């Protein structure tokens, strides 16, 4: 099952919902949900995003390294991608 090129409507819908929930400056409910300021939010984002990107890059590179020896054992004809009709 190939997932490349398929659209996911759920992620687009989530993006639209999150863009509309942006609080106005000085909103009381926003201060109750997130008491910190922009600098705190930026720091939290950095703390969360850095390990996620590291894990993603490591997973991708290990996958490429694992597939490299496996692809050398296949004949060249088996490695060609044929379009399905």
C-alpha cells in the first residue's frame, strides 16, 4: 500500500480549525489555557520539535541504510517500478 501522493482531508480540516481558534490578544480564556507568553510557547515548541525531527531523520536514515543491502540482492529487473493500469 503506497501512501505517497494521497491527500488526507483530516489534516487539512485540523489546520483550518486550528487557524480559526487563534485567540485575540488579552483573551482571558487564552491566559487560563496557556499562562505563559510567546517566549514560553516558542521554548516549548523547540523542546518538542527538536526530538521529533531527530527521531524522524534517524528513522529515515536507518530505513535507507537497511534497504540499501536488500536492494543489492535483487536483480535489476525487480527493482524497476512499473506503472499500474
